[in-house]
C-alpha cells in the first residue's frame, strides 16, 4: 500500500489492530475530530477491521478439534468445521 495511513497494518497482530480499532471508534463517538480527520481515521478503521477479519479466518483454518474415544480419552484431532 502506498497510503501511509494504511501501510503499516499488514504486519500488525490481531490484538494491536483491535486495540487501535477500538480507539478509533471511541474517537469517532466523541465527535471531537474534524471532518477530514474523521474520514481519515474511518478509512484506517475499515482497513483494521478487514485485517482483523483476515487474521480470524486464518486462525479458524489452523484450529483443530480434539476427537474423543468412547471412554473420553483423546483419540486425535480433525479439522474444525465452522459452518
């Protein structure tokens, strides 16, 4: 991305991106940001939201559920079906 407002998002952790998104929402809710500033942080918030959604999708793919034998002992793992 060439836009400096959006360029550093791709390397952010989920927790960092979510924390910044929460700060943006708080700033927008207070109404203390001028119109141009509101537009800029809203655009960054949208990018942060998309980044968080992508990280969550990636995590869902990696999660496996533990399968159990009839006696309750772990038998192995299988992909998690999130449908």
